[in-house]
C-alpha cells in the first residue's frame, strides 16, 4: 500500500498544479478573492501530496528566512492566549494564513525555466493594465465629479475591491516588472509594447494620486537612476532620466486635475495638522493619530502587547476617549511595525525587524527587481498596515517568494 501511494505521488504533475495555482492567485487578485484562496490551497496541496515531502521539509529547515516568515504567523497565533476578542482574532489569523502555507509551498516547487516566471509576470502586467483600463473608464464616466472629490481625499474606483493603496503598489510593481523584461528581451516590438505599458502605468499612478504609490514610484525610479548614473556605459542616459523624473511631477500637475487637487488636499491636511484640535478624519493627521495611539498601547503593554485579537478594540477605546461627540473612523496603526508592537509588544517589533533584515540580506544574491520590490514593500510598511488585508499580504508574500524562487541561488 505504501509503495502504491508513493508511486501515485510520483506521477502527479506537480509542475502543472503549482503553475495553475500561481495563475489562480494572480488572476484572483483582480477577479475574485476566492480564487486567491483556491490558488493557495492548490499550492499547499501540491506541496503536501508530494513524494519528496520529507526532502522538501529538510530543505525548508535550511532556509532561515522562510522559517522566519512562517514564524511570523505562529507568533501571532500564540497571542490567542491573551486576546479577549476571539472573533476578531480569527479574522486576523485568516488573513495571515499565507505566512503559514506559502513558504513551504514554494520550497516544494520545482524550479522552472525562467520563461515560465516571465509568463506569470506578463500575466500580472496584462491584468494590471486591464484593471487600469476599467478604473479609467469609471473615472471618465464622471470625471468632473471625481476631480472635485480629490479635493476631499476621495479617489476613483480601482480593482482590489477599491483598495486604491494596494492597487497603486501593484501598478508600481508592474512598472518594475516591465523594466526587468525590457532589460532581458531585445525584440523591438516587445520592447516598444513594454515602454507603452510603462507610460500608461506612470500616467495612471498620477491620475489615481494615491500618495503611497506615487512616493513608491519616485523612490524606485530615483534608486534606478542612481544605479544607471554610476554605470560607465549609461551615465548620460542616467543624468537625462534624472532631469525627466525631477520635472515629471510638475508636468503631471499641469495635465491631470485629480493630481492637482490631491496636492491641494495634501496642503490642506498639513495646515490642519498645525491646529490644536485633533482631526481624525483628515487622512494624514489620522495616520499620525493612529501612530500616537499605537505607541500609547505599546507603552502600556510593552512585553507581549494586547494580542492580535484586541488590536482594533484597544484602538477604538482611544478614539472613543478623544472623539466622544464626533463620528470618526477607527484606524488600525498605519505602520506594520507598530501593528506588530500593539499585538505582540516589543517582541513583535523586534521579530518583524529581524524578518525584514533576513529578506534584505538576500539582495546581494538577487537582481535589481528584487531590491526594488523590497524597498517598495518596506516603505509601504512604514506608512501602512500592509499585512492586514488579503491583497496586501498576497502582494507582499506571493511575489516575494516568486522572486526568491526564480533566483539561481535557490532562495526558496
């Protein structure tokens, strides 16, 4: 019986299962969150129902960075014992399941030829372009209405269930992926198509005007240009690109009313921050208030935090205390490190710092695309609770592991 089972597992087409699972995850980001779950179930099922299960487990144990990713889930899972709100605890842990299942799923995959990873990247680029097309269609249906709304921190509809921040990150990632493909393929038509997509992405990210995405774009662009300038072959191109990037915001300000109005709202929010009265419903000041409350909770519960199940409740208590007569939205700490601190105290912050260090440590064994991805994600973690939505967790973890897997150093 054991030999028959082993023989059956050997003939399973694992490469097909894992590739289809990856396709389902990427398509699911744009069409259905259920598809994301189905894709991940396919990946972990292929990893477990595998004749090389024990060998893959040994390989997994030899990868400290993958163990740390899984450990992030386990650390929060333990906070069950000091979380009072078990319902909210279950909601949080459900979102964090990819930290548990994806690292081992990727270590159990065979390493494909590079073109198969490129196909997945191309699928993401094309789906992202389709998402942009849909979003722009919705925008131009009521352009004046949406342009005015940008003066009040309203944004146009986007994929990812209108999670415009995570979608803006996806657009930045699309740009990075296009640049990577452009550098490795020399077909003129393909390169021209990639350049066109890059231009569309850049224009859209200014129309959307999500601050996180815009800053992430300029941050990666600046790092890329600096790298080009220090290369002896393309120094003049780097200097010219630096001039273009420096003037681009001013050009976009003149062309796109949504970007212009967003800048106006940003100025308004800065002015409001100088007032003595707290304004939790103004986006930038609301983010700072969430930092203040998070730090207060960490000071009150420094060792183990309040448990992941009680993060929202503890934040809500402080909003209710300071805004008794006002209708305000209770925000989670808009910083992933502070989110970890509220849930797990200093232990959580230190663990997340070590996890990020283990990820960045692999930059020297990878390419500029990996570096760009890590920089974008780290920046986002500083101003957003990146891991606290299914889309954020998926964008971070799936593509991190995919880039590790395609590395010639077998990082996953």
